[in-house]
C-alpha cells in the first residue's frame, strides 16, 4: 500500500517524500482513507511513535480550504511540548500548501502574541486545552467553521486533569464536524467523551509501540574515508536537536572526534578508557542531564551508560561484531520514542553493512549527506522554535528594554527578525558556501572489486578529471622542478587568506602538476599563487581543461633543486604548516598530518603517499 493509494494529495506526497516516509504505517493505512472518504468519526488506540500525527495530519490538511482564513481544524494536545511538536510536524507536511497557516497555542507563553496571530486568521490550531479555553472565553478564537477536531493523547489529557476543559471546548465547536480521538488506553472518562461527542465512531487498535527495534530507523551515508568527519558535522547540523552517541572504534578516535567537535563549536564530549572514574562520571552526568548533546564513545566505555531519550545513534565506525550494532541501535527508540541509527561508511565498509542488515533483518537505507540548503533550513527552523519557546523573564529584562527599544526603534518587526536570523545564518552561509557534495557516487559502491579498481586506474591516468565535489587546477611546476605535495600545501597555506582551502588529489607530473581543490576554492588558489616565484620560475595556474595537452607547457625551472635542497624544503614545509601526530593514521596506515587547527579532514590525501619510496623521517615533528 502506498500513500498515493490511500488518497493522499500530490503536494502532501511531495512533503512526506522529502521526509523520507516510504510507506504508510499501520495507523496511517487505517485512518487516512477513513478520514478522507467516510462520514463516521474515529477512535484509535495508538501510542506515540506509531505514526499517528501523519495519520490524522495528512487527511486533515487535505480537507482544509485555503481560500478562507477561517479556522477549520482544531487539535488538542496535553502539553506544550507535544503541541509544538505536532504543529511542527504538520508544518512539515504542509510545506507545499500555499496560504495555509498552523498556529500552536499553549500556556506559559505570551497570550498577547497568540491573540495577534489568531487575529490574522489561522486555518489549523494546535492547542493545549487550558490556553484554548482561555482564548475562547476572551472571544479571541472563532470555532464556528471547524470541521475537524482531533483529541491527541486523550488519556494523557485525562491524567493532567483536562477532561472538564475538553468537555467545555467541545461545546464550542459545531455539531457537524469530524472527530478523531487518539489514546493509548481507554479509561472510562475517555470512553464517555467518545460516547457523548462522537458520531458512530469507528475503532482502530494499532499494535503496541514497544516492539523496540521497530521504533528505530536505520540509515547510512557513504563518503570517502577522509570526509567522514565533514559528513558527521553536516549530519549533526541538519539535526539541531540531536541528542545522541557517536560510536568510534578506538579511544584515540573518540578523543580526536570529540576534540574536533568541541573546537568546531559543538556541544560534545568524549567517554573513553583514558578518563579517570571521576571524569567519566562527570561526563556521563552531563550527558544524562542533557547538558551535553553528543557523546563520542567507544562501545566499551558506553557500556555503563543507560539513557532513555536518545534521538540518534551514530556509528562513525562500524563494529566488527554485528551484535554490537544491535546494542548500539537499541539505545535509541526506547520507551515508546522513535530513534534513528546512522552509519557513516566508506566504500570498503559496504560488505560489513550488508552483513549487519542481514543480522538485524532490516534494510539500512542510503541517504544523501545533507547539503547547505537543508542544513540552513533546519537551523532556521530550530532558531524559530527556540524563539517561540524561550522563556521571557519580564522582570529581568525590564531594565535593559527601554534603551534597546529606543536604539532599535527605527527598525520594523520584520527588519528585526531578519537581522536576528542573519546573525545565525551568515555564519552557516559562510561555512557552507560552495560546500561540496560528499556522497560517493553509486559507481564506486562495489568497493574494491576488479571493475572499480579498473575505473580508478582509468581516472588516475586521466588526471584532468577532478574527484566529485572538487575542481582541478593546473600549475606549471612538477617533479622535474623539485616540486612536491608539501611545497604545494605550504604555498597555499602561506598565500591564501580566509577559510582553509580544501585540497584533494594531487598528481605530480614531470614538468607540471594537477591538483584538486574543493568546489569554489579554485579561483582563490589561482589568484594567490599566480605569478609567485618558485626557484626562479614564475608560476602559472589555470583551471585544468579536459582534453588540453599540457605536456611541454610547464618546462623545467631554470634552477633545479638538488635532492638535499628538496628534502630540506620538504622538511620545512612539514614543520611550518603541519603537526605530526603519530596516533593519526592515513588510509595507507601511515601517520596522518593535520594542521594546527586540527582540521585533518581538509588536508589532502595525496600528502600521505610515499613519493620517493623511502620511509619518512621519523624525527619530523
Ligand atoms: P508519531 O507517532 O506521529 O509521533 O510518529 C513517530 C515517528 O514516525 C515520527 O518521527 C514520524 O516522523 C515518523 N513517521 C511517521 N509516519 C512515517 C512513515 N510512514 N514512514 C516513516 N516514518 C514515519
């Protein structure tokens, strides 16, 4: 069964497709066609995590007439959290419907601003009962045209003492409306509401939610090994409210990733065997109390940690033992919540991934690493959400408000909002401008098989073709000029300003070289290095052109460096721009350099290749 077959409209289909909903969940199969096609009301025994929001949300949105601003649907939720969550889910579903507005109204937040928003007319109201009743009494909501009423988590509303409020609210909505009641249990008071207010309700009982693993979504991203950290950051950036554990293979990796995340401004910390018991306790306490969003840990270190509300588990490295994957992913999707288990793999880990899929009996779906657009959109929504939720302490701000109001009086509300958003968004825009695609193309998915090796060989020969997400640059010096990768890196580091240049593959030829830089960085590199002097030879760079014959365009430098000079220059390059940290390992198993900012991911893989067939000087520091 597909959503289309259930009768869901195209614009809604597009939105749920964006969310990655592939097939309807059982509650959706029951409720959607009923609400779209049948007259009678619905009572559904379904819990959180069963997909009930889309079950009532999609058909409800489909029934809204956007040619009028009159309120047509009313959803009651027990708590402000749930109210905001429901409104946010509905907004996701409605993103392709023009002129549709959804407003959450709940206690503990300024009623004045809610009244102002209601004044503009909203077709869908998601409310907590107490606040809605308050608004009804002040005559600020008009419910005469409501045609759908949904009681979400009715038993929770009962537990919170809202039954009288609900009964009163229901007297204010028209007799002729569809009503849906969702509840995990059916106590007498809820059954009474159904009997008193619903017409010939059809009952659906949806399976329990605690079939633990069914609450966990399994997805994976496939990137180059060198891009794993970049991918991790993007995955986290696209989930601003993430609360999860990043699993690594070794304690050194846990420490390295946590350090990098902290340096890059994330709320993360590491849990590994090198910490003292007191340090471990402190980290775990911080994480349990949600003062820490991301815990980077090895499987062994995370053993003693029992936390219920994790939203995500990220396997930065796949475990060797499939059972360990089960333990990892079983840490999310608990206590009726849903969770996602994410694997970040490189192409050679595909076989392992397949074995895990077989072991858990589920498909691990491939996803594309979030791009700038998605990340910025998610961050804007998170900020908007924060703006809605922030507690305004009137007394605390009273003293500061008048001068601020005076200073900003020339700005309209919209201008202020734009500036507020820009404060956050500009940083992201700067970071993600021209960010490359990190996903490995399908054709490399066969990993190390013969065909792939062949393809790689071909690509390496045709050195004018850049890797995915990179651009190739030609430079008129090569090995014959004593020009090697460290020279290139040093020159780039010393002569470019602004964000670090992302370097990729470097192919050194006799009289010229070709190298990859991340999309968007090429012109900066070309103009920084062009016309510099390299041992008496004026440098020339351009975008590498496919099909152009570069042989002979470089020529030899008038002053060729001898071997000793070359090694000295190379050593200087390493010590100037790079630190050598023996624990880091490159693909080839050799220690991997990183710059002082610890941004190992931006450094070129080509650097780690042995160029002269000799071991690198161990004393290099
Ligand atoms: P709910 O019970 O509405 O809180 O939904 C539980 C979770 O399931 C939410 O994270 C939804 O985004 C997700 N969800 C709902 N319907 C589907 C579906 N058909 N396919 C995949 N995920 C879904």
